C-alpha cells in the first residue's frame, strides 16, 4: 500500500488538497449562509447582489426588470415587463461553482503569485459569465417560455460548467507545477 502512495504521490496530493480546500470553502460558505439572516440583503448578500446586478443588466438592455423578495421562499423574484420569469435562488449566485474552481486551481497549483492571480481573475470571470448567463436565460425565458426546460437545465449549465472546464484546462496546461515538472 505504501508503494502505491509513493508511486502516485502527485495524484494523492492533488486529491487530498482538492478535498481539503473544497470541504473547507464549502463549510465556510454553509456557515455564511447559516448566519445570513436576510434582514438587510434578502435572502443573503451574494444572491441579493446577483439579483440586483441581473436586474440592472436587463434594464440596460431595455427590458423593464424588477427583482423583489419572494414571499414564500428564500429567493428573489425576477419580473420582466410585468411578467414573472424566474426565481434567483442561492444556487444562482455562482459561489458554489467558484468554490469548485478554486479548489481545483489550488490543488493543481503553480507558483503562489500565478495561483492567486489566476484564482482571482478566474473567479471574477465566472461571476461575470454567470451574470450574463442569468440575463440571457431571462431574455430567452421572456421570448421563448416553452423552451424553459432546455434553456435552464441544459444550455445554461453547459455554459457555466464549460467555462470552468476551459479555465481548468488552460490552468493545467499553462501554469500548473505538475505540467512544468513534466516538461
């Protein structure tokens, strides 16, 4: 057994680092959600921020968008031109996907400076792509409500997860210590 750990030391280190970072960040996020009482920013600050920014982007695109707290659940109702289109829930705020992204980057780390810069810039890019995803999804739901299933369950998750995958591949091929070690 010891020989396997030695032989696959880099894989073991990657998996353990990924799990430690992922569990730590996920627990911190769950802690944050547990203590977000929603009194000032409903349902929590990040979800509220994403909802407001989505509303603002839709308004810039000449849609009359409004977000209001949902009275029956922890979400924000997105209303476009007087039509209730969607709920923006905690899962829409991109934090969970950013945690997954950061965990991989740290586990596959390069030098400290590159890792920090890529982690921050990749997280911002994922946040922005997520906002654009919500806006385009909202426009799609407004104009093509009969396509809501495929838009929400296939196309738009594919966009955000596809972006994460591309960022991971770029990182692994360009900056990772493991890649540099094998050159």
